[in-house]
């Protein structure tokens, strides 16, 4: 997290341990370790959203808010809707959950800013699938994109904790 923030201000920096032992550049953000870091952040955020809703509303109310695809068939389900729904479903539910918006003074438009996290999550998890590729022309733009997503993740985590 610190690396991404530092590289948002500078295109490179030196790693010093009694002497210069390396250089970190924005290009290093394209490595698998950074992808894994974001995957873990998004996984944690998804669990926070699941816990948030499980503690506050019934499954029926959640289905009404999110209209998840996992509950579109008329059949008996073995798992809770909270265990089966997607990251996207949680974002839709947040957008439609008035108590969350009122508590933080947010509009639907404010909540929609987090919608990009679903596309980002798909891109992190499936980088080679054409429909989720993100076109970024330079390493600096790539860093800004990552920084924007990190900021969104952190803001949403803070909102979920403060209710």
C-alpha cells in the first residue's frame, strides 16, 4: 500500500540498506505480487460487505435490495444468499440500502463510484479475459489507476466500519 502511494508521487525511488541495493519503479506495480495484494484487499472487502449485511438485514431484504442472479430461480437453496452472491450483488445492495446512504449522507451517485471496483476485481482475477482488460497506455497511468482503486477500497472499508 505504501509503495503504491509513494509511486503516485514519484516514478521511482531507491531502496537503501547501508548502500543502494535496488530501484523500484512504477513498472514494478505490474508484477504478480501487486495483483495478489489487490486480490486480497478485494477479498477482505467482499467479506466485510457480507458481514455488514448479515448483521443488519434478513436474507429476504437482501434479495429485495440486490436482486442477485444466484436467487433468480424458483428452487430450494442449500446455502445462505450471503454465501452465494457476488461482489457485484453486494455493491448493488449498498446502492439500494437507504440506511447506509443516510448514515453517511451519500446519494446513489456517491455509491456508484464504487461500482468500478467490480470491473477492477474481474480484471485482477482474470487478467487475460478480453472483456475485462483495462487499457492503460503508460506505467504512470497504470499507477494512477491502481491508486484510484486502492482509494476506493479504503473509502468503502471505512464507510462499512463506521455504521
